[in-house]
C-alpha cells in the first residue's frame, strides 16, 4: 500500500532545521498570496505554464503537488513566494525550505518531461512594492533525483509507521463497540442520524437536551464513519474549556476499551495558555524552547506520536522532555493525529490552523460543533475589529521615530470621521476608505521598522500595529454584513475621542465556506431553536439535516411556574424587588434546598439579594461578582453541596448560566427574573435594523431569540438526570406570551402562579 504526501508537507517534514523563528514578519494574507502568484504569472511570456500537476514515487511513497510555473523557453521551473518587508532578513531556514520545495518539483518535472537538466528558480514577490526577485540555479536531473530521494528517505520511516498505525486504527474502528452497555434514551437516534449525515455528505443541526450523552453520541458515530467515509480527521470544536474536557474524557473511554489503541487524539490550546516563557519572544535568540526547535522536533514528534490522548498535560510533558515549545509541538502534531479537540477559532476564524491545514493537505474532515448556539457571537467576534483613539494619542505623545507625521495624518483622518457627529454613537454602512488608507500607511511604516530593527520597536507601537493590522484585515472583508460605527467619549482636557469599530452582524458569508469545505459539519446544542435563526446566521448549506431529539425527561420532573404578575422591565424594576423576594422566600420555605436565581444585571441581582438578606436573614445566600476568576467561580459552585440549602445569585448569560452541572440535590430549583433580552442600546438597535432588512424579523433576531435561549440554558441547570426533580420559576409577564412559550422545550408543562 502506498502513502501519499503533498510536496509541501514532505518538505516541511524533512527540510526544516534550526530555530523556530516567528519574529514578527506579517506574511501576506492568503488573498494577497493568490493575487501575487497571478501577477507573477501574468508577466511571463506566452507559452508559460502555470499550476502544473506533478507526481512521483519513491519506494511506497507517492509524492504529488502543483508546481507554480515552468518557462519552456528558458527551461526554468519557478517556485513563487510572496512576502513583505526586507528579503535580506529572511531566516536562512525559511529560504532552505523554499529551495527544497522548488527542487522536488524540479525533479518531478524532469522526470515527467524527460529533461536532463533544468534551471530551478525562487521568485519572490514583494506584495507592497510589487518588486520581483528571482534567484536561479542550474541543476542536473540526477542531482535533483538524489535530492528528492534523500527527502523521501527521511520521511519514509515516519510514513511507514503512520501507515501501519492507520491500518491498525482502521481495524480497531471497524470493530469498535459503544463503550457503555447500552445507549441512553435519544443517544442512539442522535448517533444514527449523524452517521447518516456524514455518509451522505450533509451537514446536520441537532437539538438535544442535556442528559442524553451528546459528546459520546456524536463522537462515536463519526469514528465509526471514519473508515467507510475515508475521513482523514475529526474535529471536535468547543466554545469553552469544559467542553474540551468532556470530549477528551469520551475519547479516553473509547481508547481505553482497546488494548493498544492506535487512534490518536490531540487537544489544541491557545498560545498564551501553552507558552512556557511568556516573557520571551518566539525565536531562538529569545526563547530556549525555540532555539534548535526543528533539530529536536523529530524525536519529540516520535514520542508524542506514541501517546493515544495527547491532552494539554501529556503534550507539555513530551515537549519539555525534548526541550521544544509545547504550543508549536501541538501545531506540528495536528498533522499526525486523527481527532482534534480545539476551540472554534481553530476552524472558523480568518487564519484558522485546522481549516488551512485541511485545505493545503486536502483532508476529508468531519466537524462537530459543541454548544453550537455560541457560534453566532463567537463568529461575529472573529470578524470584528476596533481601534481606540486614546491609544493613538498616547502613541503620538511618545513621538515614535519615523512615525510621527503618519500618525498625525491618521489622527486627522480619524477626527474628520466624527467632526459633524453629535450623538455619542453613530453607525454607517460605508467603509471609511480614506481612514483605512492612512492606517495602512502607518502599518507599512511600522512594518519597515520591524524589518530593519525588530528589537528596537517599542511595545506600545507593536500593540498598536497588531490592532491596526486586524482592523485593516477586517476592512478587506467589509460588506453589507458589517457595520462601521463610531462611539464618542470624553478624554483628558474634555477632548472628544472616538472608538472605531468594524462590526460583523451576520457571519454566514464567512462561515459558509467552512461548512462546505468539510465532508459534514454537525452543530449540536440543547438550544438551536428556531432552526432558521441559526442556519441563516451561520451559513448552513440548504440541504442541512435537522434533528430534534426528544428530551429524556418527563414533565413531572420539573414544575414550571410563570409569575406573570411581576414585570422585570427596567422602569418597573423597583416595584419588582419585594415580590421577587417573596416568591423566592415562599418557594424556599415550601421546599428548602439549593436554588439558583438569575437576573439581567449585577445591579438588579444585588438589589434583590440585599432585600432578601434584610427580610429573610435565615436564607443562606451567595452572590456572583463581576469578573470572577476560575478559583472564585469554583468556590461559588462548591457552595452547592448535595442536600444543601441556600440561594446562589447569578447573572443570566454569565459564567453560571450554561455548562454548569449540579445534579441531584445539589440544585433543586431556579428563578429567572428576566426575559434575557439583550440591552436596548444603539448597537443592538443597529443589529435589529440590519437583521430586519436581511431576514424580515429584526426584533426576533436581535433580541428575542438570543434572550429566550439564555433563559432555557439557565433553566437547563435544574434537571440533569432522570432521577432529578425540581422547580423553575419564570418571573415576568412576558413569559406568558405564546411567542415566548413556543420556544420552550416541548417537555415543559407550564403553570401560572
Ligand atoms: S515557549 Fe512561549 S515564547 Fe517560547 S516559543 Fe513557545 S510560545 Fe514562543
């Protein structure tokens, strides 16, 4: 059996040596790269061949790829690279990698066309100045063949191990049994529907409540589909860390059932969480784990490849044992494992590692999106950028060398944007092109400074640079799905300052290609209703399947009461305090135990908690505070002991509104004193208008659906298993409205108060 590898992947494996060097040289964007290639090709004479598909073999290795260009008149094979900055500062090992790619293509070309010799050229295009640098070397076919074979030889041993492991993995997966004696109620239906979706190449949206074992119910069918559907990778993507831990647990259960599991799983974590030297920079002169990284990588890679579930702890252990950076070892291992457990942004953001690796290696992937209701806000956030004028002013005052006039020009453009603005907030549908032009000029100048003397660039300049770059990248994507808005505030000496934001409203256009690129994407959550809201905003393909798994709970497990005599609207808030306190106290006296009480804001929560303490000091209470760290959050949850008594006060949509598991008597009831609607403010009003124009239901899309979803999520904390019993008190007159009740889980039976 042969092992197929792309030229690029082969060279990245075998030709990288020396230090990891990520000294900041912002590379051209993918789009700039594609256009740069086009420009180079367009300048070549007639008869020039571009994108030539080539392949060759060495032992059981099949090497394939597309050479950038071949000039038959000069007999020259060209490898085109786009760049920014000073080519002379390009690290030696980057250049070496480019030569390796060019030479491998050159050999494949000699072999395909029976050429005894060929010129091999690297063509570097500066995307800013459009200048081209061509470095060429005449080569004999036999030299190139020897080079090709040496690269293949280095890869072959690893490839053979991979191949053997994949064969064992496939054997394991074919006989893989479900790790429990039986499926839970609803779990089999979810697993079967997902299996069918991936088998027919469709996406799936699955709404399924807690308690049916969604993590195992989605991972298991994908693993079973891996062999018949020839999937290269499964991505399990989560919005938050606890979701990753559940997925890793499920994968451990699956691999533990096998004596010597061949399946490989990797957890990817953010750079700031994985970094061992946060005070250093990612290059060999600064960080010891970057120095000689590629020289020690082969041994580290081999050790890492032996670990079935390479979670954060195991990855760190292997990395430190081999003195390489754990974060970048993780990025390398992403190529060699079967299941990746990572945050959403690894697949969905503009520079997503897993998406670009999938594209570059033509992987066939299946994607699971856990708690997928979060993808709307997370997706918007990935394509939103803002800039604060206060930061620019501070930078101007520091008078950075060579930048002052460009920053002054930028400031003038900035001021011109709000010269006639009187309201504190103003939104527009137009991109401020003159401003973006001035910003790009600043980016270019800082870039030049970075190229010349990176160590001398002030951290303040660098921070501004990153933000400016992000802003200009979002500006490139700006269209009718974005807003440009200006928020004014008063700065020092009563001067007005403006924050500019390019705000994504509907991420569908940007996410849709990610959905289409996979063999299948499954979105799953307890709250994916209404279906059209999520499919419209997330860009799901038209043939996406839908599944609603019946909850495994019975109506009698949860007493749902609607206290419609109370209004929690802002203007009636004061009047609502005493009735809410009495509702809580009455319920508590009727059935003492642990309760969660949710409110729309910290202020509201504190008012009710204060009054409850005054009037019913006998009821123990603990209160969520703004910005709690992980320890404080855990301490809050630890108060919910089995058979305990008291009320925990929390903010709806905050840290305790979802993803919190308090089974049995740890939690016997919840009060929700808000409909959860996002605050009415100018930004949300803009969203309402825009979404109304796009989907004809602005209020529902901007306020109602996201609001009620939070209520259902919070309420979902009460019943966690089929033995749980509890009460839910929904406090607001609007909970009695039919359009709100339509969104409630179908197993709830509501009663008035
Ligand atoms: S340990 Fe930190 S500084 Fe060093 S290479 Fe890794 S991420 Fe960069």
